[in-house]
């Protein structure tokens, strides 16, 4: 290794490590497109962990790869900085569960459907008790950009060094049937590397507790997943595809009583992860099957009191039209849930002062921060709904939406969730 190359690697190592809580993916110039992909990482990612059978280690404090757990050389070196052929081999082995060394990657998924089915797969395959299987959820907005990378993006980079990865890319983009894009062999996989500090950024509970809180009442097919299976019927990947088929079928409206029960069960399970996690977990659980527009409205009405007090300024939508169907349904429910909260948030004193500065001026820095946060919150909310309606979204730099935009936002909410607006005043513009 030349002195110049060694110097470049050392410089990049200092960029990779943000303090000591994260090993970032730091693209080279020819991979600069990856930087844009970091902004598309879903806000919520899940990981299933169990004792004794996993090469890595995940606790409420750290999520560690095998190399980080064992203190192996290379645990602080990004996959993008290693020998390309060797790193391509490591990526392939990780994605195919083939073990070996080096092993510095850890898998996450944006799909709660996939994570839950994986719990049942491990329960059968490794004979692990459900109370010993933990589901973690993390908020990726609390990590620096580059902490996570999509599996398909890394496959795209390293595919030229591995025939196996190219074949895997073909498999991941293949349709399971001809009806829709919904059944690609794509499971929303994202990767972290090295040691990732997740304390204060995660929630967790066990598979057993989720079942006891009523999972089977939300999606009865999961009960079948718990039943004894033959050795030839242990695969969970095709099972996930089967569970996704409901998203291609027409659905009718459910009764108000049934929906209220489902909402109560979903928020009950969400509470297992902690109070801050109740709305997103509940929305994910309620999105485990296709919902009619009327049912989404009814779900939101039944949820209003349950989400009261939740800080919506932290919710970030990055719905992708190519997203997994269960993630799309989660986004639909979550956006409908936070819409009224955004309105209430924006109609607070900080907003009135912000839009009517001649009436009163804040001098306190904390209050100014509140105004800025409220403005940013509305900008995000506007982007959520203009994107859904196919209109041009606000510029990322536009943090001062006009009163007309506020009205347009309320109209967007009204067109999708008219029943929710009865308790909220309108702004004139």
C-alpha cells in the first residue's frame, strides 16, 4: 500500500466514525450517487435478534457485527474502503448467510411483515423460544447519514466483482407473479456495519409478548406461521410473498367496531416498544393488510386520542412508489394519522406569531427554535401530501410556507381524510 493511499484511507476512517457510535458508509467519488440514497433510507427499520444463533449481537445499547463483537481486524473499516473483490465476497456471504470472515455487516428491514415472519422462521428452524426472540425498531433519523445503506445499492456497486452478486440482483428484482410489482423478492433490507450505538434510538419487545397482545387478531395468517412445519416448508421468503397477495385484492369496508378493536390491539402492541413508538408501530401493524380509504379514515378517527401528545415534528415520510406494499400501506396510514396533528401543531401560538410577526415578536431563543421547528414541520407535512397528490412538492430549502400553502395543505387533507377535519379550524387565505 502506497503512502498516499494509506493517507487517504486514514482520512476516510476519520470520516467514517462519528465519535464512536457509528461506522458510516463513505462513498468514493465514483459512487457519489450513493449520498442521495442515504436520504431515502426509511425512518423506521427493524431487526430480529436471538441468543446463541446469531453471529452478531444486538442489545438495547449496541448492534454489532460479528467482527465488532469479536474485536476482529477491519471492524472499523467501511466496506467501501476495503479490497473490492474481498468486500464483494463478504457482502455475498452475508446476504446468503454463509458465514466466514471477514463479517462486518448487520441486516435491518423496513418491513414489519418480514420481521414478524422471520421470528416464526427462527422459532421453527432453530427451536428458539419466542420469549427469547427480540424485535428491535430504530429511528434512522437519529443517526448520521451513511449509517445505513440499501442492500441493492451495495450489490450494484460490488456486482462487477462477483458473479454471485449479479445473480442475486437478478433474483431480487424478479417478479413472483405477473399481476403486479408487489411480489418482487425484495424485503426492504438495509445494512449497517461495525458497531452501531442504538441506546436511546430504539425500542424492543419479544415475539411472545407481541402474540400475547393480540397479533393474530390483526392478521390471522400469522397463526398458521406458528404451526409445526415440515423441513421442506420452513422457508419464510416465499411465505412473505404469500402474505403480500392481499395487497393485490379488492377490499371491502370493515365495521367500526372491528376497526376500533384493531386500533386498540395495534396501539397495545406498540406500547410494548415504548410510548414514543406507539404510533409508528401501530400504523405498521394496521398496514399488515390492504385497507380501503374509508377504513383508513375510520382508523384515524379511532386513533386521535391515542396519538395525542405525540411529537409529529419527528415524523419524516419518504414513501417510494417502488416501496414494499406493506410499507406503502404504513405510509398511507401514518400520513393520515399525523395530518390532523400537523394542523393542530401549526395552529399553535408559535405559528400565529410566525405568520403575523407584526402582532408580537419573540426574543427568547428557545421560542424562536419553536417557531423554526413548527415551520419545518409544516413544510414536511406539505411535502407529504403534495407528493401523494402528484403535485410539485416544496423545495427542501423552503422553510417558510405561505398562508396559501397552509390552506392548500388543509385542502389536501380534506380530499383524502375529510372526516378528520371537523374538529379543526380553517385558516383563511
